[in-house]
């Protein structure tokens, strides 16, 4: 787990932090491949304990055959498993995806909800998944905190917190409004490729000077 530090970034450091990330990548986006809010929902639902690359490998063939709640529900649980069996926890995910598709078809006219309450009523959709959908599909200023963002928030001093909800709330409070919509993508990419768990690549980090990590690597 990332270490918690009392010293937080100040407002000037946070502004510089996100300005640098934005200048380097003005239009960040998810690495999941999708073409509709529903496809994004499916991909995010399948992404727990799996890489985006692994999810894309499974969903691209499936979406060519079935990319609506009706079509995926028609595959049945076993049919879904055939497409996603290379993904971790595929048995549980197949059941949740099937149930989610049935609910979307029968209760929501096959339209992905654009609010947290309805999203979190779907099987396999928790707060993090709902935040990703609200942010990426519906352009709402939410913050989905995964292990990467939890680590970055704590390690850098951007938004220290003892659990993901606390880090989420700190990020929502501390990130300037102008950066909020894209902040999730910048932070996850930073955590995935630079601020990695075991040997962070501090020397290659754009925000080295703003970061408060006490054990920066050369």
C-alpha cells in the first residue's frame, strides 16, 4: 500500500501538476476500446483484476457479434463465457454481465443510465465502475479511484487517504475545476506507466518537482 504523508501538495503545486499533465496529453482517454456507452459499461465491468489490453482482446470479437443489451443477453451466460474466458473471474463476470443486460433491456429500454443510483443497481457495477461511466461516457466530473490512482494520490501528496473513498473525496475537493473532467485519465496513466508500484520511474516523471514522495528513484 502507498505510504501516507502528512504533507499535501499546496494549490500552486496542484495547478502546476495538472498543467504539466495537460500540456503533455491534452485529450486523454481510456485505453479500453468502445464505441458506445453500453460497450464502455461492458468493458469496465470486465476490467476488474484484468488489464485493458486483455479486456480489449475479449470484447472486440464479442462486440462484432453482440454489442447491445439484447444481443449479449441472447448469448446467454455460457455464450458470454466463450468470449471472455481469457479474463480473470470470467465466470462471475459472465453472470453479472448477463444479468446487467437483462435489466438494461427490461427496465431501462436498453439505455445506459447517466446517474449513479441506477448504474450502481446493475450487477457487478460498483462505485468505481459507475464513476468511470459517468466521467468517460457522460462527461460528468467524477473520480474513479483504482489501485493506480490510490497510489498516486497518496505517494505524491496530491490527495492522501486511508481508503479509496477518502482519496476520491480529497481529489474532488482539491483538483481545480478546469482539470476535473480529464483528471481521472491523467492520473491512471501516470500510475500505470510512471508512478508504478515497485520501482517508480521518477526520473522520467513530468511532475517530479511537484511530487512529495520521499523515496524518489534516480
